[in-house]
């Protein structure tokens, strides 16, 4: 966005900038940044959305029905993938899903028109990584808490011939350990790629109209703009799907820990 | 790429980002996940229970209505059969009554007929007797006028009787 010497840097939207002064925490300076600001915005919007659903009427209004639609969706997901114990994990999976969804959607808001540049927190590997590690540690803690060392039987699929064990167990172990990375990378890559694509296309729109041969540039601009409309819709879809995938995989992994295959 | 750059050791914003992420996500989890979600789920559960209860109540009311209708129909049938029986009995009784009365009247009529016939025959005999005596007298008179013989009353009577009776 910041056009230095007429060039548009599509990576600028991912820059973290400090807002206000920071404080010291264990030798590290903690600053309030635009990343933190937009995470907070997402959290506050989420809270507002939820409060709208707290009327607790027997016959729900539209807002309450929308909120209950989300809670039923996540509750159904956890009970379906984890079973009867799934309700215990609904609060975590619900918070995860809604937080990611709101962060994704807030990042899509066209507030740049008003000079406010939304920051998509979920396009940062550090953020998605922490969320993935949270899910992964819940899996580990629940797994070892419930099953003790028996949890390692997760790496031995049922009915594996003894001869195959030296091959199967490392593969299973590797696929288990890669989970937090795949979880974090999937969301980070999807959000980053989408936002990059949008930014690149919008830079085409602008530089097309600024081109020396205006008719050719206009064609490029119009085509890019048409494409942008479609990709924006796609990005809204991706915002929902990635949140869903993150929550679904988390509940499936928790199912592994609770029920061991 | 700022996302990768922050993973290097001397990056100023990694710590801030992690700190705020943890703070914000923790508050989301506590306030929304632990605070609001159970209340909404409780509302949903209460509604589901209410719906299930209402459905069950409607079902039992339906069954009760069916049973009531069935018993009503049975009672109706019984009452109808009862009425039919009463009507038949009344008809029978009336028929019997009529028969009895007819029999009494018949007997009375027969008696009256018999007595009338008796009277008639009595009247006929007495009339006959009178005719005989009148005829005997007439015969005596005739005999006396014609022959001058005086016939005894008894003889005349016997002779008249013989003629009349054949």
C-alpha cells in the first residue's frame, strides 16, 4: 500500500507496527501493535455477536438463532467427532473457531477506504502456530492424562502385522508430530496467499489506469477488477472454510487423544 | 516477509504478538467459551427439552383422546343395544297385552253369543208352546163348532203336538 517511488508493496499489509508505548515483561519489551489491535477488535466483535445471542428466549429471534446456529454447529462437530465426551471440549473448539473466523473476516473488511488498514492476525505464522500448538498440547495432555503410556498405542494402527511395525510406527509418529505444523501452515498460507493475491490484483487495477497506453491499461484494470470481485468472494469462503478446517481437525485430534483410534 | 522475519531471534514484535495473542485468546476462551457458550447451550437444551416434553404431552393427550373416543363409542353402542332391547321388550309386552285383551273380549263375546242363542232358543220353545196351546184351543173350538163334540184339552193338545212335530 505504502507506495514508495510509485511501487506498491503487497507485503506491506503484513507488517507489524507498534501503537503507543510498550512495557517490559521479563526483559522483553511488549508493545501494543496493529496485530494486537485487530485481534482485540475481532474478540470484541465476537463478544458483541455473542451478547446478541444471550437473550435466552424460548423462541429465538434472528440474532439469537444465528448465535445458536454457530454453537449448535460446533457442539455437533465435537460430539460427532469425539463422542459423548465431546461436550467438554466444545468451549475450546468454539473459541478457536469463532476467534479464527472473526480474525479472518475482520482482515477482509474494506476499511482501507477510510484510511484504516485491517490487519489479518491469522496471516501470521506465529499466531496460527501458537493456536496449533495449543491444540496439539491439549491433545498431548488429554492423551497422557487419560491413557498414560498407553497413549503410544496411537502409533500402532489396529491389525498391523508385527513385521511392519518398524516401518509403520515411525510413519505414524511422524504424521502425528507434523500435525501442529500442518495445522498452522494451512491457515497461515491460505490467508497470506489470498490477501497477497487481492493486493497484487488491486495494484494491477491502479497501475493499469496509470499506464502510458491508457486503453491497454484500462483493459487490464477492468479485467483485474472483475477477477478481484470473484476472488474476494472466494476469500470470504476461504475465511470460513479455514476456520472450520482448523476446528474440525482440532476436534479430530482430540478424538484421537480421548478414544485412541 | 514479515511472517517469517519475526521467527528470527532478534525480532522486536514476536514477543508482543505472542503476548497479546495469548491474552486475547485466553480472554475469548474464558469470557466467551466458558462464560457465554454454556448459557447459550443451556438455552438450546432447555428448548429441546421443552419441545420434546410438549411433543410427549401432545402424544399422550392424543392417546387419551383416542381412548376416550373408543370408550364413548362403546358406551354409545351399549346404549343403542339397550334401547333396542327395551323397544323390543315393550313391543313384545304390548303384543302380549293386546293378545290377552283380545282373548278376554273374544271370550266375553262368545259368552254373550251363547247366552243370546240360549235366550233365542228359550223364546222359540216358549213361543212354540204358546203356538201349541193356541192351536189346541183353536182346534177345540173348530171341532166344537163343526161337530159339536167337545174334545178334551189334553187330547187336543196331543193332537196338535203330533201335527206340529211331524
